[in-house]
C-alpha cells in the first residue's frame, strides 16, 4: 500500500484566528499589568492561552490520509477515533464551501460511499486541491479495477 498524501488538517484562518486571539489577550494583559495588581493581566494572558489551545488542539490531533486503497480520517489525542473508507466503494466526494471558505480557502469534504457509508472530513485548508487529488486517485483505482477505459493507446 503506497501513501499518496497524508498530513494534519490545516485551516489557515483557524490558525490566524487563534494567533490573533492570543496576541490580543497578551496585548490586553500588558495594558492591564501593574505591579500592585497583576491578577487582571495574568487572567487576560490565561484567557488568550486557553483560546489558542481551544483552536489548535483539534488541528494538531487530526490526520487525514489518502492511500491508493483507502481514505483514512483519524482524530483525538487521548481517546482516538479512526474512520476509513475503501476507495473502490466511493460514489461521490462533495465539497462544502461557504463564502468565507472561498475567501480564506477552507472547506469541508464529505465522501459518500456505497451502502450509505459516509465519511465527513473536518474543515480543511485548500479543499479544492484535496478533492482534486482524491478524484485523481479514484480514477486511478477505477482504471486498475477495469471500470474506466485507459486513456493511453497501445
């Protein structure tokens, strides 16, 4: 089994939002800091760190893998959840992208399989490229199984 692509989920706007919240909280903390009452500054910094981790932990602990046989979705840090679908059982790969997703290049892909089997991936960065790669892999699998005519002449 050869891996075609594998990686952590990435959403550029999510990382930017987390970084912006953390930066804003640190700015508020530095503004509120005084030697006589450091507690508001510490609380503002702690809120920034919590917001940053709230955004980033799901991104850090989620993997999406595509091999020449299956699509794999793993998530979780302590408790692990894994879903996979055989590529020969895939009927459709649907892309859901809002206006904000089009502007900031993120979206969600849902893979529909035979027998009502669906795999809903998390919000991903650059979903159009990921969907294109999935469709190219599906075409290769279909050619290997004899479902499509080969485009090369003998």
